[in-house]
C-alpha cells in the first residue's frame, strides 16, 4: 500500500483527503497540537493514522 502524503492549507488538505475517500472528522486544532489523527475511509473497516506537521498555516499529513 502506498503512503498518502498531502500538503497545503487546511482547506486544501481537507478537500484532498475527501477526494481520496477519507472522512475528516478527527482533523481539528486538538489533533494538530497532538501531531496526529486518524481518518476513516468510506468502505474500509479500521482507520488510517496520519502525522500532522503545521508551519505558517501550511499542513503536511503523512500516513503511517
């Protein structure tokens, strides 16, 4: 399975993840401060975990 890496503003990141089929319920200020969150896919049981890096309003999400 290929790792997902998404970069952009908060809005761009959310849209890109939704295009990949992820529900973005866990992506918020608390998860950004913690440095990680998990996202569910529509037809997938279980969650994918992502690290979050934020700098000057730009986000990088990396699946692990």
